[in-house]
C-alpha cells in the first residue's frame, strides 16, 4: 500500500509512479458542485483519463479497468475519521488520505 500525499489546493498536480509507470495526477476542486476530481496524464501532459469524481472509500479506478494506460491497482480516498460526513474543500490531505494498492499486491487480498 502506498500513501500518496495530497493537499487542499484548488488545482494542482503531482507526479507519481504507480505499478512502475509514471503518471501525473491533477486534482481539481469543483466549486459549483463542491467536490474533488482527479485526472491522469502522462508526464508529457497527454490526457489518459479526465475528471474522476473523488468519493471516499470507493476504488476511484473501478470503472476504468478497460483502459490499459491507467494503473490497474486500487486507488482510494480514505476517510481517516470514518465520520461519513460530506467532503469539504479542506478535507483533502487532512481527513481524507489517498491510498494506492499496487496491482501486484491485489492477489494477496
């Protein structure tokens, strides 16, 4: 399991290596809808998949298994308080942590 550092900034990107492949993850806060999204691009800024809504305790990549260019592990936002409260802007990186379980570790689950 890998904890990916995230923070509450309206739009920012982070370079990560998942399953030994480089990605850029772009986090955006939707002010109108009051929710976070994440996009995946290559390091060269080529879009792989855009606007995946961030939902706590759900595999964010669940509906993208058919996209071979994306990581094939489990990517989840974990509510560390287990409160079940709605997400607010400041929660990312505080109450909400981003956790990735690599594809190679899935057989052990």
